[in-house]
């Protein structure tokens, strides 16, 4: 794969192709086998200036195009993406070690997202109100408001969905008339660059959709603090998101950050179905999902049976190379794998019972189930972003809710119970963006609202919600003078 010519650090600036620049390229190393998947260009401060200036200048031209024309161009991008599904999926397999089928699904889900959003963009309508709804006003003013683009949106997606979480920022921004500049995650920047190419090929002008590659730690501040950036849509770790939020003053932010989603299992739950959901919720993409089930809070009288059912299922998960379409693949880097194993060992040292796993070979962490985890263990609170599932035994629903809400995170939670009343009460008491009732935690379908409370984020994602987040209300008021139509000829 390293020999593919356009993965050699060549890049485009405003549509002009440029060759690799010595000393300005970044190697993307595969977590699968340590090979160099390819190289990307590290944008210089001068190039960033050029790119953002052009984006700001060309954005009004893009916004002037009829909305239907913009939507058609975007729909074409979905076709281009689909036609490249295999090529892009291969890149994801090697860049982020996502299993081949899941990688392909990510590309196809993104194409669906583009089409849906292009259509939805046409249905974002404004509002009209007369003045006399307010006390002591007469009917002499009419306010008309609509949604105007913000200008240049900066999109920063994470490595775990380099295509899908880029598309979920690019398309709402573009359909609403913004220009968009994407800073792809370094791990995923080859796929991210090719994604941006697809939008250009479909007809989005080169200044209006751009990829600016380089390490976040080196170029992040230049982008976030740039005066031409009118909004930042970031998905990634809470640490990076919080530091970015302190810098980006006076511009809107959409932050989708970390999570420690709890699955609460009550004594009347359908345990077989619950175990299926928990295992796929916790171990899909080896636990590297913000929405993964990251702890189970099970009431004591069903905990033994639940743990046995979970162990049975986890024991059948295939482990290995993402090219073989296995369930558990190598983590993105060795530090993550080492951190997960250390956290497991620390829990065992404090009295947790290791039911399965707890080992690693390089970046590959064996699917791990820990029982009898207690609140004094890090694994009860920290997000490992790895295939490690802790079980915390609780006395009742109240204790489960207390422990769930004690987390610094508030992305999602799941409640498993056959009693709808109980499930509703628990759902209302949970301080998270979304509660899944009798289902695993997950973001999609992508038109649903996706929200994080506390350290899990700010603002709402999801097709319509993202379009709204990337626009502002623009108002006009007609001031009507009193008029007698009898006098008008
Ligand atoms: P990350 O390290 O925070 O990186 C996310 C993105 O930020 C990458 O593109 C990264 O670029 C960039 N970045 C790094 N430092 C930056 C800086 N100083 N300024 C601007 N950008 C910077 O997170 P990650 O490891 O990719 O993703 C894992 C985390 O994301 C987990 O905590 C997970 O829960 C969270 N996540 C949340 C959601 C959600 O929707 N709530 C979705 C997915 C992931 P480089 O790659 O070049 O460093
Ligand atoms: O990693 C965070 C993603 O937003 C999770 O999306 O629930 O579709 O895997 P997902």
C-alpha cells in the first residue's frame, strides 16, 4: 500500500496539486502490522493562512448558489464515495485497524448520510411572527427569520470514524452554505484526504471544502485560533475538546467528547437479549467507540447469571487481523493497549475478578470481562477505549442511577428492564444525552439527536441538529405603517 503514488505526501492547495515536500510529510503507520500505509503533507502556517483566506472569500459564492444546486452536488459526492467504497475501506483497515466489513459499512453509512442531509437541508425553513403576540404591541410589525450560514466551519474528527465523523460535519456545513476546512485525524488522514477529494470531484469548489493535514498538537492552535474560522465542530477526547474550548472564544462550538456509558440491568430484564446487546455494545470495533458500553451496573440477584451469559458470548469473539474480518482488532496504538491492560491489572489487584482476557499481544488486547468491580477502581470511571468491560454489582435501581450519574461523563446510558414504568423513571433520572431503553448505547440512526452532557460535550449532533448548529437565525422585520386600502389605486 505504501507504494500507491498519491499516498506519498503529495497534496492539493486550492485545487493545485503539489508534490511531496521533503521534511514536511507525516508517516501514517499501521496499527495492524507497523507498516507505513502512506504519507500526508504537514501544512505550514503560510499554507494554512492561504487555505483559510480562500475559504472565507469563496464561501459567499458557494452560499449564493441555489440550495437545490448545492444539494445535487452533495448527492453526487455520495455516488463518488460509494464507487470508492472498497478503496476507502482498505485504507481504514490499515490506518485504523477497523475490520474490513465495518470499514466498508462506515463508507456506505456516510454515503447514506450525505444523501439524507442534502435533502434535509432543503427542508430547513424559517419563521414568521406578528408583533401583537407580545403584551402592549399592535399588529404593525412582522418578523421573518431564516437560517444563514456561519461562514467557515472547522471540522476536527477523531481516528475511530475518520470518514463518517468527517462527513457528519462536512455535509451539514456545506448544504447550509458554509465553507468547510477539515483537519483529519493523523491516523485516518489518508482516508480523510480522499474523502475531501470526493466532494471536489462532485463539484464542490476547492476553496470551499479543504483538507488540512498535520498533527493536531502542531497545527491545532493555528486553525482553532484563526480569525477566519467562524465555528468549530470537534469530535474527540474530552482533554483536547476542553482545551480547544478555552481557546476558541466567541465562536460557536459543537463538541462531541468522551463517554463512560453505563448499561443498567435490573432483575426483570430479558437476560439473554440483554447479554447480546451488551456484548455488541461493548466490543464492536474493540471498544473504540465513544458510545461503547463501558460499564455494566447489574443488580445483585441477576449478576451471576448475566456474567455467565456475557462470558459465554465474549468467549466466541474472534480476535486478530482486521483484513480477516474478525471482531476484535488491534487498538490504534501500543499506549492504548498497554493502558487497558494496566487498568485491568490494577482492578484485579484491588479485588476485581478477571473472568476473561486481561492480556495483550502488541496492540491486540484480548476481550476482557471484569466482575466485582468497585467504585474505588479506576476502571469504574475511566474510559479505556479498549475491549474491557467492568461489571459493578448494585443493590437496586437507585444505587445504579447514583453510580451512573457520579461519572464525569454524560453521553448515553442503557436501561434493561421489562417494566416500562421502571425504565421510564430510571431514564428520567439519568444525567446523560440519551437513554436507550432495552437496547445498547449507540449514536445512530444518524438523524437522531446525539448529545453529551457534562464532560461528554456541548451542542447537538445529528442531521437536522447539525445543520441548525452550523447556521444562525437571521431576522428581518417589516414595519408596517397604518394604511387605508380605500386610498390606494
Ligand atoms: P483526540 O486525541 O482528542 O483527537 C481528536 C482529533 O483532534 C484528531 O483529529 C486530532 O488530531 C485532533 N487534535 C489533537 N490535538 C489537537 C489540538 N491541540 N488542537 C486541535 N485538534 C487537535 O481523540 P481521539 O484519540 O482521536 O479519539 C478518541 C476519543 O474521542 C475518545 O475519548 C472518544 O470517546 C472520543 N470520541 C467521542 C465521540 C463522540 O461523538 N462523543 C466520537 C468519537 C470519539 P491528531 O490525530 O493529528 O492528533
Ligand atoms: O465513537 C463515537 C461515535 O460517535 C459512535 O458512533 O455509536 O455509531 O458507533 P456509533
